[in-house]
């Protein structure tokens, strides 16, 4: 079963950590071959739903990217994954990205932003699996 949202325990931990600390978010993505929009999504049951996971993710990036920047975040690095060198072979990740937020509060504002939430339907349709690890953001502060 794909993971597309944090668990209650993960959200509880997020809210218990200092809001003023910077955050790096390492994201690992595995795309679906075909996007899977859900009932309630404007694309569901229309020709707009007949796209690959990568195409749906490009829609997500186009819609969510400006919201992330507006809320203080940025993509520091994004690249296709060539191979798993150490670790489980399955799932094989397709894309890795590091995002930076100047504060944990900025990251939480992004999660609550209605426009970001609306764009997230494309991410959920696109991804077979997603792993996000929060990193101490200090190394990203220049």
C-alpha cells in the first residue's frame, strides 16, 4: 500500500519539535506507471486522468512548486536515482529530492495551505511509494 500522508504518530512528532529550527526534507519517490486519480479529483474519469505517474508528478510540481517557494521552501537538489547501492532493492526509487525550509513552522504552513493541499492530488495519483526523511536543516543554512 503506497504511503502518501504522514501517520498520526509522525504528525504528533512534527508538532512536538521546535518550530524555529530549519528543516531539510529528503524525499524518495517511486512513480506509478499510470496515474491513479481518485473520485473527487477533477481529473477522475476524464481524459486528463490518462497520464503516467511522471506526468501527474510534473503537474504537482507545476502547481505546488510556487506555493512551496511562497511559503519559504525551496528544492535544493532533485535527480533521478540510478540504483540502490546499499539497502533494500525494493522499492526501487525513481527520483530523489532535497527540499529546504527555513523553519519547521514554514513546513507546517505548507502542509496546511489550501492551494498546496489541492495540488497534492497529483502527487498522490503519481506515486507508487514516497519516503520523506526530515534532516537537521543547519547544513543548508548559508
